[in-house]
C-alpha cells in the first residue's frame, strides 16, 4: 500500500517552490497537462521538482492520481486530475421576473439550480437576504463542498472594483454594497458584475467548449435584447469593463430622429427607449388600443397591461403588427451595432435575450442593418448569430468569472499557505 507523501512545511518552502506548486497545480486544473512528463515538458521544471510538487499537491488535496495513460515506450504513466469537487462556486443572477441561484463545482459544472420570482422593487436588503435562505435549502438536499467564491449578476452598471451598482435605475440599489453582504453571508470572496457581462462570458465559454478556434471568438460582442438593450464585450478573450465598469451599456446610445422619446434615465432618444423590450410593450399597448394588433388587444383586455414577452409571442403567432415591431427593433439595434462594428471590429456578434428569441424575424433585420451600414472590411469575416435560449449562459459565466478570479497565482498561493498551516497544526 502506497504511503501518503509528506508535505513540505510552509516555513521551509521557498518562493520558487511555492510558485512551482502553483504552476503544476494550474497546468493540471486547466487540462493542459495530465501526466508528470507533460508537466515537465510544458513547465520546463526538472523531473525531481515536478515529482515533489505533485506530491505536495496530492497531500494538499488539490490533485489526485487517476487512470493509467498511454505509454510512449516506457512505464505506463498515471494521469493526474484536479479535484474540482473539493469546493463550490455560487452564482446568483437578478433579472426580473426571476432570481436564479446556481451552485457549481470548481470546474463550473452546475450541480443545482433554484429559480424564484423576483421584483427589483423589493430593494437590495430583502432581495439579498433571500440568497442565504435559498442556498441553505439547496445545501440540505445536495451537501455542497465549501464555497470558494460567490458571484452576483445585476441588471445595471457595476463598479467592478467595489462591487456596487452605480447610476442604477433600480430604486434603492444605487451604491448598495452587494459585495460586502455576500462576503459576510458566505465567508468567501464575492464578485459582482453586470448581468450582460456574465452572460457574454458564459457564451464565450460555451463557444470555447464547442472547439471554436479561439481567434474566431476572442473579440466578440454579446448583445442582450430584453427589457432593455445591453452588450457584453469580450476583447482578446477577456471581459472588457472599461475604466469604471460601464463599457457595453449601449442601451443609452442616442438613436437619431427620436428626440421625442423619453428614456427612464431622463435622456431623450436612447436605444432602449426606442427599440428595447419595454419600448415594444409601450408601443404595443397603443397598437392594441388603436386596433392595429388583434393579438395584443386580446391580451390587454385580459391582463390590463402588456409586456415585451407578449409582443414576442405575437410575432411568433404571425400577428402582423408584432412582426413589424420586432423587425423595426432589429433594424434600429442593427444600425447602432454597425457603428460598434466599425469601432471595435469584432469577429462575432451573438444576439440573445427575450426579443432575440423570435429567431430570424429579429436576427435578419439586425444582420441587414449591420452589413448595410458597417465598413466592408469590418464585416468581411463577421458572423452574427443567435444564442441558444436553452443555455444558462449567465450562470456559466458566473462560474467562469469565479474561476478567473480564484485561480490566480496570488489567490491560490494564499489558499495553499492556509492549507499547509492547517496540515502543520
């Protein structure tokens, strides 16, 4: 029976040994290496150093030996795997009418999801206090591994460095310290980001997992068309948030010749106010009252009010007014995106959200405007596709963000140090 390797104490370990342990662990976790020979070849570290650091990683519980690999002529190697099950990530997405909570393992694999109705008018304190209660309920069923990090996605601009919403139109949320609440509730690092950034990151992760060439998606836009209009920007494979976290807030770009349309932000002619979901609902009510849409008129008489989802369903049900309204929304949003294509030159635009779920009714109008208005060179290799509405991109993006921020050299070295001191005691 093999004996468990003895771990070097933290006080005896040099900075170089500490860094080598991180490099070895990260190569295994990321899947770039899964045998000791792979580790030596990729890291450039000597065989004895690799062996020692692998033994340390095994003793810390980060890594374990798995099945036998393929022999290249000598002894059959044992493969190594990162133990993703030793910790969990918690992601919470706030998006009226739902709050969605998901727990994943450290690889981002979703273990459990809980979806409940939510209204932003509840305010941040009541809304956030529901999270530990829901988590406790899920934990009783699944017995999760310790939480390593939490991620919260919110529908509005976020100052990423502080975890606070800024310039938010959600009553009571502006400036509220979401990060502090989550850190205190779960005793783990907390991250807060705009929901569309997380959805965009999730979409990017899904595309990478589908074996897309990284160069073909490393510069992409995810455009969310739901109640409002927003964009998540992936630049060189990373989320671009800008200096203060407002990058991608395209819903407040002014649409020409629409100075008569008042936006909820107080400005005139904003894209969300002209072509977003709440604009479709507003204009749809007028169309129902005027008798221009029999489909919407029937819903309005039944429910007293309309939502953007009603207009979407009307388009899918072949109501002529709804088809024209959704197409108009696509044309206007496409014209705005054409300017962004000229400016950012993405290789890919992924369009998602409730209105985009109308399929070609919306997407064809977006494409037509982009290709008509953007520069030929900028559109030469550009793909404009729809996201899959069955995917949970926001939750996957939350897990991806947790991985990015957790598996850094500084964070992992701090975890390793704590773990080694626990072993010593």
